C-alpha cells in the first residue's frame, strides 16, 4: 500500500518509522518546509531509515520520498495520514486536496473536534469520494531523539477511540489501522461522539481557568502543579463542564434516538476507566486528579516573565483545546438550543487570555470564529443539517 504521512513532528516520525518498517508499504512523507524536508533526507540517508525505539527494542523504517511538493507524494496514496496539530489540518488539507485520489483513506491523529466538518469544507464534493477517519488522541507518548533520524515511544495508550465518515467503515478501518500502527483503536459510533467525548476540552481549559481566573500577575519561582494542583473550586468547574456536555448528550439522544452516544461519558467515569489502577482515592472528582499516579508531578505550562515564571496562556491547553475542541462542542450546543453557562464562562476567560474573539453576547459570532472548529464556522445554522453532514447523509 502507498501511504503518505503529512507532518514532520513527533507523531510523524513515529508513524513513518512504524509503517515503513512493514515490507508491504511504500511510505512517503509530505512536509511543507524545505529545510525540514532536507533534515529528514539527511537523517534517513545517514543511517538508512528512521529508527523507532520502543520497550527496549528498535525498529528501522525506510520511508521513500520526502517532499515539499504534494504532487510528488499524494497521488496514488491509499492512506493519507495527517500527523499534525489541529491548527495545521486545514492548511495542509488545502495544499494536498487536488492530489487526493478517490477512494483514499484520509485521517488525522489526533482529530480533535469536528475534524469531519473541516475535511468536508476543504475538499467539497471530493469528501464524498473518500473515507475520513480520526483518532481522538495520539496513541503514543513519543519524542524525537534526533530530528530525521530517531524517535522514542515512551508509552502507548491502552486504547484510543476512533471514528469514520461514513460511520459504517469504523470497525473495519479501526481493525486495519490497529494492526498497522500496533495500537488498540476502539471504533466509535460517529464523529459526533468523537467530538463530544473529548475530555481534553474539559480538563485543560477547565484547569487553566480554575487555577488562574483570578491570577494577579504575581510570578512564580517554580511552575505550579497542574493536575495535582486542582482545588475544590477547580474540581467544581470541571464537574459543571462535564455536566453541561452530558445535558447536551441527552438532548441530542432524545431528538435523534437512532444515534448512539454512549461513549460520551461523564468525566469521573472516564477517569475511572482510563486510570483504574492509578487513582488511589475515589472520594471525589478532586481526589481522582490529585491522587492519580499518572498525573504525578506534571506542571502548569509557563513562560519566563519579570525574573520569574508566569502561566503560558498560549500553550496548547488553551490555544488548541479551546478553538479546536471546546468551541466545537459549544457550537453544537448552540444549534441544539442547550444552555452552557459554565462553558461560556470558561470560553469568555480563555478567549481574553488568547487575544481572540469567538463568543460575543452569548453567541458564536466573534471575528476569530473562522480559525475555530465550531460548526457555525462552516456555515451550519441548524442542527439537522449538521447531523446529516456528520453521518454522511444528504
């Protein structure tokens, strides 16, 4: 199978190495910047491939063509994988759109909210001729050891949820990609489930808001703990964010009884399923976080400021999880007529920290909505039309 990996970061190194180590695949890499492509070519030439280190073993994959010209690597590719942060999905899709073959599998790790609507918007009628897919999150904790040469897989998630459009392809494609990437992909019912079920949209903006909504600008000597720094007030914010998404889930289920949204779980249930053996105290949502061994020692993202450290409000916890996740869910709620006062509270604070305008007087009409994944950004003004698009219906 011919495969093209789009991207040059941690996930792209990992996917390119793993997939090109399989003799049955011809793997190309598309990178937008020539200086990065040159580093890949040089690194691969120096040792004959990309080395992937995992659990004491090393795998050497040998990608074929590394190019900044999509015409050289996209045509003929049965699988096109966007191993990119969400903010780059749209621009890369625009660069490669003309070269994607009908019948291709086009997807992202990680997809984030409303990835399917993004693909449809960019590809237009061609989106009906492909199968879209998305992983809810990266399946690996991976870090480049030497650019263009070597990457370490530090850990692999026990399972990663996965969706397709059309939804009928999810089971078969999840099985195929699981075997190719050596991960456990669990098929979800739809991209709607994938969008609403993302817990990063709750945890990351919610914790940043809870910890810093009344921050007075005083710098830190040391970065504060992130997950284990959650106090009772922050836990309450997280609970209310989760509750509002559950209200939206049940409202959608009542309106569309044929749609299965069971995978859109409350936050505490998701934590128990994801970290069953890591949480010491399940007394409350706060203790789920502060006694979770997997979260031990993880710090708030910070920047240097005034001789100390300050919260980094441009880090991905806000810059990615707000426009490409929480805003997608908020947009669906607006179309469904479901109030979201806590989501609005967090969004209003977050957009001020980001220097953006998404929410204006309780509606998604801000000037920066075009750089988000809300369905309104793609022109959806009624719920039925959005649901029809997500389920690949006319």
